[in-house]
C-alpha cells in the first residue's frame, strides 16, 4: 500500500512525537516502502531495509545531509553536519582526520571527569530532592552533564555552556505547524557556527590541550582539517552528541520507571550495578534518541515492488527498525533481560562506515551516571503525567522529566 497523504506518517505531527510506535507498526505491516506526497519523501521502516540502506551509501547517499527539513537538505549540508553529510572518499578522509583528534583514548581518559561531574550533579540533585520532594531530571542532570563533558573536551568555558545548550536545543526543536527548521532554529545554528568559528580562530593563535586544538593539529598523510571542517565537527558534536545523550538519560529513567519489577532488580545491586549496561542497551533499542535519518537516492531503486526515482529523499526509520518483530522478540516490551544477540542488532548508532563516532562516549556517560545513581538511591518514581516531550522530527526524548528519588543512607 502506498499513501499520498500524511494520514499514516507525518514526522512533524505533535501527536506522532508523543508515541510514534503504533505508526511504525502500521508502516512495517502495510507500507514498508511509504511515500508522503505533502513533504515529498519516501520511508523505510523494516529492520532489513533500514540496515541495508544505511550500509549502502552509493545508492542511499548522505550528500544532501541527514535532515528531513527542506532548508537543511542541500549540497552544502557537510558545512554544518561534517562527515555525516558526505560519502565515499570525502567521508573517509574527514572521518580519518577527525578520528586522529577524537581518539578512543581521549574518550576513555574522560572517565574521571565524567565521574566528577556525576558526583557533583547528584550531590546537588539530592539536596534539591530532599528539600522539594522531586526534581526535574533533565534540567538538573541529564541536560547539563553531556553538555559539560563535550564542552570540557572542546574547551568551551563553563560560563558559556548554558547558552550553548540553549542554542543546541533550539536547533532540534520543531514548532507546531511549521514543516521545516523554525526561524529561531536557523538563527541558533548561525550563532553556534559563529561561536565555534571564533573558538577555532583563538586556538589558531593560542593552542591548548583540548579537542579543538587536537582537531586543528590532526594530520593524516600530510592532510589537515580546514577551519570550516573543524567548525562543522564541533557543531555536529554539540547538536548530535549532546542532545542524544541527554535524551538517552531521560528515556532510561522514563522506561525503567514504568516497570517496577525491573527497577527493583537494577537497584538491588548498588555495588556491582551489573544490570546498568543491559538497562542502557534496552533503552537504546526500545526508544532510541535518534529516530530517523534522511538519505538522497542517487539512482532508481526498486523496493517492495515500487521504484523510488533517483533524486528522491528517503527516510530510514531507526526507531521503527528497533521494534521490528522480524528481529526482536516481543519488540514493544521493555526488557532489560533481552538476549545479547538481539541487542547486538539495534540500529540506534547506525552500521558500517557511518557508525556513530560518539557511540562509545554516549555509552560511557550513561554508564557512569546510572551506575552512580544506583549506588546512591534505592529507586525512583517518574511523574509521567507532568513529563514534557521534546518536539523534533529526528530526536526523541524529554524537555522536562519530574522524578522523586529514594536516597540510600549516606
């Protein structure tokens, strides 16, 4: 079945943002290749199709960027989304150079800093919680810690971080009835790019030990990053890296909080915290922060008996792939005991050459924060009736998440 209206799947619809999964199930069953005439895009929803498309960047190109929004869909998308909006040799070159600065060792060495931030924010969270009875998990920790981690790594001063986070939030927010990046989001993107341009210029004058300087100095076979390439990667990190980790931390509490038996299991082991990693991985599968990515169809391709013409925009629905009953047992059930072989097939960070460069950092941040939460508390209750969702075509999570914690004796 092909629909030519937004009736089945409208990525801008606020009701869809509240719960996209029934829509995804319909798409997988009724329209595994779906066409939306209003916004002129196609969509793939089954795991096998999404996996194949993400791996094939010859047919399903990144050259126009990864955003559904019309204003962000252009051949210069790499200037704000770095190698995420490139293919082939250009993508390989840029990723190699960025990886020379953003190394696995640099990520591992962040662990003590992340632990110190987790301790600081959880101390403050406890004080506020004991005084008020509840706290906004997003405002007091999940929205702050990932920004601090990335900002410290880049060399963004502490005094600037709240404003940088405010701008990053505006970049991903979508306004009701606006089928594109809102004007405020475009202005915020320009401000962020300007901010990082000045930071790169300053590091050129006075190098430091941070990631920004490491990217400027990175060299592979005599090749170096140009200033606009460094700026684009910093922009990508603050929007994609910060936002998605914030949403992961919020989604983790929201879903475990809805399953009291599993919550009791996780928090029964304050010293070992052995179920924290499965909790994180099941959250990534069950309700991934990154729901969909756009691709440019470089040549005619036949899928499910229909031809998607060259030049089309196609969405790969990561959130739907992670709930595909063809791959996952009882896919709509949140289960921290899900088999590892199933969790190994999640699409949340992509696959192949476009596998998310920040996946290890996101997992490290989540593990340190949630392990420390298990050590300090015996459980929590999410006040779901007052939770406020983020409205975005690509990112899924919460803007506000009120939570009451049960703190262990000091």
